[in-house]
């Protein structure tokens, strides 16, 4: 049974979270059965704006979420969590309402679980797409079915510091707005980054970062499915851990290929927006987000 709120919800202050709240945020994840993901929380609290409600009983956080701003065209809401003992008492709604109000006229996006989607719909969010999670050890079949066939001029290699400027330009074009403040942290956040070049021009990139004994593939940006496959295959060669990715469900060819290579379909999340009919940018080249918490 939920624990009754210690005082009226409107009297519980919402405050900005800081890096010092990282462990409390991870504890909140663990409370809800999610991976602690302290590594991801470090990025979110550094690149975004965290909001939280303290548990008046001194047991860490009652609730938390993060808003990552990408300028006037978009902000992403993620990691909305309420401690199990305070669930279903309006806490999530209050924190979401605070985040929406704080964004002003800026359009919002989020990835919704089946449990959270009804609340977001009530608050005015609309479904604009889906993301399919796949997880497992990457094992090319060796019969040619899982081979990535790229253009002869396309090469995939490890990224270097000199690639960052071109990578940011490509990402801004595909994502539809500038997220330099997030991507500048990618070299420290990711374990591996690969770039794809066609005729010497950077046309795609992908990264893996650690989470709960897996390597998460994201972002994944490519001009076509074959290049996306080549980027994933290169990243897979660099790790002994299983891979995890949240792939835009419209990229059916890539999803089929990943399943051929040993990854299993998992949960589906719904991509939702508020204040805009769709996400900016070019979805045909955007295969996976950095993380569902940031878009």
C-alpha cells in the first residue's frame, strides 16, 4: 500500500537537483526496479536541469525528473520517477506540470512507458512514434544475411577529437536543433564512438555507453540502413558485453537485421510531443537516441 503523503502535495517544494543528488537519483531508480545508472545520471544532471521533491521523512527523494533543453525548438523530459511508497498520489503529475510550465513556449518530447502514457496524454502530449528496444549478444550469422553492405567509398573508424566539429554539424542537421552541450560530453560518457565517412565526409556516427552490464548503442545516426549496420557491427567488435538499443520502429530493416544477429525484442516506448506536431529533424537518418531520457 502507498504511504500517505506527509502533507498536502501543493506544500511539498520542488527544487533544482545538483550533481550531489546523483546517488539519491540512483536510489530512486533502484526503488522502482530500474538500473541505478549513476553514469547516466551524471550526464543528465550536468547537461540538463533536474527537478526533485525531497521526502520529508528524510529518505532521499520522493520524486525526480530531468529536462534537457535544446534551445527554443525542443526540450526533452526524461527519468520521471516517483518512489514506490508515494505512487499514485499525484506526485508525478505535479512534477510534470512544473516541468511543462518551466519550459514556457518550448515544445517538449519524451519517451513514454505503457504505465506513464495515460498521464502524459492527460497533460496534452500526443503520440508521434514508437521505439523498439532490442537487447542481446551481437553474433553475425556468417551466411551473408547479417553482413552490412555499404557503398565502396564508405568507411567506419574510431572517432578522434578532430571529428567533434563535423559530428556536431551532422547531428544538428539530423536532430533538427543544436545539442552541442550534450555531445561535447560524449567522449567522456561513451566507451566507444565510431564515425562513418563517405568520400572523406562524415555522414554518420554511433556510440556505446555502459548501463547495467550492457553497452547501450546511442546515438545512432546514419544516411542509410547499411551504414547504420556497419556502425553497430564496428561497435559490437569492441565489447564483450551484450548490446542494448532503442530503435525508431520505422527502421524495420535495421530491427530485422539486429534480430538476425542475436538481439531480442524487448519493451516498446511511445515517442510523444507537446506543443509541436512532430519532432524536428530528419527521422530517416536518426536510428536511435543517445538515451530515451534525452532524445
